[in-house]
């Protein structure tokens, strides 16, 4: 193989997007550390309208450094998920996590409850199903939660539902609470999201 062909192959390999989750995380952290914020954004799923906020947030070297450190700290615990599959990084490489069908929606519900209890309204809003996200903003979710007298009771029942049986069906998971009440999650873009807290 001649030298120019080898050089072209090396350039092509360096220019392509990393394919393995750990290498994507490392490339992202390295781009932030090196001040290549545009390259870091290119490794996210953020849309064009989010780019300016991203560039502004990471214009500060301290913010870039802290985020790079967080990414590297989380990389050994990486998981990749699809509706019917979770793959986790282990000391032996990537391995399939053989979870029960109820584990994934239960974890999604727990994450939502934790976000609300921590008053992280942006995270809680992001865990809502599409129709609810369309009706709310993070701020309106906070306002409704603080004004609605039954909101805390619904959240308490949702936490109790974590310890009950969950019915997992095609595209949804239902935690029955009795008296015609249930916590319902729907599968959207490979993730369970909150559709109803009754």
C-alpha cells in the first residue's frame, strides 16, 4: 500500500465520528477541554436552536473543564438503551443487561419522582410523555405542582406504586393503584415517559 493511501485512510479514520459510546464520551470531553465547543456540540443530540445556548454555557473554561471531568467520571458506568435492550460497560467490555421487563419503567418512574422531589422541574418536564410536555413548560409544571392540592398526594401514591406489580404491554407500562387509579408510562423514542399520575 502506498504512503499517500495510508495517509488518506488515517485522515478518514480521524475525521469520522466515534462509534462506541465510551469513545464518544471521551471525544466529547476532549473537545471541551481543548476549547473546541462546536465539535463537542456536534457530538450531542441537541438541535440547531440549542447550539447557541450550548456555546454560551461552555464559553467558560471552568465550565468546560468541570463537564469534561463529569463525563470521564461517568464513562466507566455507561449504559446504552433501546426499548428491549440495555447494554452496559463492564471490565469484560460491553455486555447485555438481562433485566426483567418491569425494571425499566420502574426506574423511569423512580427517576421522575426523584426529579420532582428535588424540585428539578426541567428534568421532571423532560420525563413527561409528549402530550404533557406540549401542555407544560418546566415553570408551569412547578406552578401547577405547588398550587394543586392533590399533587403531593399523587406523588406519594406514585412512590407507593414503585413497590407494586407493573403491567408491561405494547408500548406502555401501568402501575395499578386501585380505585380505578394508576400510574401510566408510555414508550417514546426508546424511553418510558410519564403519561398519567392518577
